[in-house]
């Protein structure tokens, strides 16, 4: 007994013997009963340290926030989302037109401050007033109608002639080999340089102006059509041929739809050219048209009328381009966005 007690005193702390371990099967009478499972409402919670324990003010704020979320009407968030969706296009329009608005503001302010000579660059308001006067007197619609008739006639003929020729050159290699040298000669010749030739051959009249617009608009349409046909994905053509499509169906179902975006790029460029080159032709020999109006106003020193004609040209070109973009989207609905 003494030896056992001495052994306990001398045993290092942490050593465990078999007689220190609890019984595997203790007496059922003395076995501890499992703790009763308390309901969640009365179950004790852990005590948080004071540093992370929410204060009374924070509890009050959280409660008030929860109350406000619960009591907020359901239509409020819907109205806010609707206003955000409606304001998105407006913000995008303002952002996209910021440079134009700055230009117009500078046009109005700088002449009034004397930064530029108001005699040669009158304020924007004076040019707009001159344009309104031309509109009311009927002179502006007359010149605008003459220019649009010539421009649309040459532009339409260019589409009718250049697109089929471009498809033919791009699809059939013998035709491309035969016509490419001739095209390279004329594509590098300025249309403005050939205006005297048109005048000598066709005379001074409407035919010369329409033919001049036709020549200038044909090149961007023709070249972009050829490029669109030649750059069609070869894998699409091989897949269509493996499915048994003949040459006509292959061209109709694969080549032409794939070339449409590139063709419309040339059409949009030709739309801009149709107005620009026509103005030059009207300045050389015409009695009506926006080009004639601008040149006549400049020679008569009616500077506001001159700027009114320039503004009209810009607006017509912008509307024409938007119209062509809409037509392109209509014919390119198959494309993924």
C-alpha cells in the first residue's frame, strides 16, 4: 500500500494507467441520463464577447430596417426599376451626342465672344434662323428636292448594277481574272477628276449629274461585294457541298447571306458618296440643288444661308445613314448579336 502511494506521488503528471480509466459499462443505476432536448425558443444561446455583441442602438437600427423593408410597398421597387430602364437609353443618347452638343455650343458661343469673326462664322442661332427663312419661302425645299432626286437616282442605279457585277466577279474566277485589271485602273481614278469628261460627253444637264453619282457610288458597292463573296468562310461552303447543295442553292443559301454585311458596308459608303459628289457637280453646273444654293449664297455673301445649306446636307446625310442601318438590320436578322 505504501509502495502504491509512493508510486502515485513519483509518477509523472500525465501518465495514465488502466485503473485510472472509467469502466466500459458503468452501472445502469449511476449512468448519467442524456440531457433533455430543449425547445428552440428556450434553448440557451452562446454568449458573445462584448467586442462583437451588438449594441442596443444597432439592434434598434436593424429592427427599424427590417420593418421598413417589410412595410415598403411592392410597387416602389418596380417603379424604380422602370425609371432606371427608361433612363438608360436617355443617358446613352446624351453620352453618344456629347461631342455634337459641345460643337454646337462652341459654334454659338465663340462668335459672340469674338474668338472667331462672326462675319465669316455667324452664331448657330443666326444660321438656323436663315434656314427657317429659306424653309418658309420655299427655296430650301426646292433645292433639297432637286438634290435628292439626282442623288437617289444615281445611288439606286449603282446598287442595281454594282451588286450583281460584284457577285459575278467574286464567285466566278474567270470573270474576275478578265475584269480585275480594268477595275484596278478605274478604281484609282478620282470621280471628281472625271467630271469634265462626263460634261463633255453628256453635256450640262440632269443626265451628267446622275451618271456622275452612279460612277462614284458604284466603286464602294462593287469592291465590298467582291470582298464579301471571296471572304466567306470556306468551312461553310465545304459543309454545304457535303450536304448535297448544288451551285445555285449554295450561292443562295450560304454565300449571299454571309456576304450581306460586307455588301451593306459598301452601300452605306456609297450613300455618303452620293451626296458629296453631287454637291460638287451642282457647284460646277446647275441651277438648282443644295450645292448650287451653297455656292450662290457664298458668292452673294449671304453667309448664314450658306451655313443653313451645309446644316441641311449634314442632317440629310445622317438620316440617310440611319435608314440604311435599319435596312441592313432587316436583311441581317440571322446574325447573332
